[in-house]
């Protein structure tokens, strides 16, 4: 019997809350066809171009999207969602270190972008990066990072206390800068991007899992309780 990792519970709950899997797959099919049509035309295709590329009636597009730009925004939004579905079935996922989980996420998403690189190079900055305060791709990455980090076994007590939503928002924005670096990286096999991810995610992992601050806090609490640290007008409980 296949044992699913703990992440699967979060994934299935998320997909259920978001929309049905069938609807998600149909939207992704249309969005992928639209991106491919963009690459063929060299510019944003119209409604009928997208319908022809997807092989569906034009009226069907409005069942899933309010307008043409929403189709392309959804393609970006779908990347973290697709990663959720992929990683949920990996039995060995729980054995990865936090740094490995974060690097796996970022590399997988950029690998999916690589499949439609001409579209990404032309649209990422104008569609996503300049609209990071509201773009669903950024929000989905923020949620994904929170799920990956908060469900990881081995976080320090201090990290569990200070992991506010602002931390995940910061990491999501930093990932956007990683993507821009990846797009400019001309090193063989994008080795510079790999080095950046290893360094960045290694630092994040160390901050989240290092027990040194926990030990320092425990020591300070001991000194305080034993009266070895004195602050004027304040008595230890």
C-alpha cells in the first residue's frame, strides 16, 4: 500500500477549497494552449485564437475566465498549484531537509517555466513582477512556502514563534528575484542559479532549524528564574 506523505493532506484540502480538480485541469489545458498560441503569434492572442488552439468553443472560455488576460495570469498562478500535486505523491518527500524542500520547489517551478520560456521572458516582468502586491502567482507562492516550512519536522521553537505571515511574504518576494536572476543566467546548466538557491535556502533552513537560539533562550530563562539576572524594579516570577 502506498503511504502518502503528510503534504498530501494539505494539498487535497487546498484543491477542494479552491475548485474541483476537473475544473483546474480544464483551466490549465486552456491556459497552456493560450501560452503556446502567444509564442506562435509573438504577441497576446485573441479570444478566438485561444479557443482554436485549445480546440474548444469560444463560449467555453467564459465558463472559466472573465477575460483573455485572466487566462495568462492563471497560467502563472497554476505553477505552485501544479507543484503541490506533484510533490504530494512523493513518498520520500518527508525525508528531505528543509533546504532541499525549498530548493526542490523553486527548481521545479522554474523548470515548468522553462517549458514556455519565450512567453515567460516576454511577460514575467510586466505581468507578475510589477504586480507582485496582488498577483495570484505571488500569493500562491506565499501559501506554498508557508505550507512547506510550517509542516516541516524539525523547526526550532524560536522559529515556530516568529514565523509570521510577513516572513512568508518576504520569502515569496525573494523568489521573484531568484526567477529574474534565473532568466538572466547564461552559465552552463544555470549553475549560478543552483549556487544561489543552495546558498539562499541553506541560510533560510539554518535560521529555521538551528537550536542555538533555543539553547540561549533556555539559558537566559534559567538565569532569570535563579535570580542570576537582575533588572531593577522587576522580580522573576
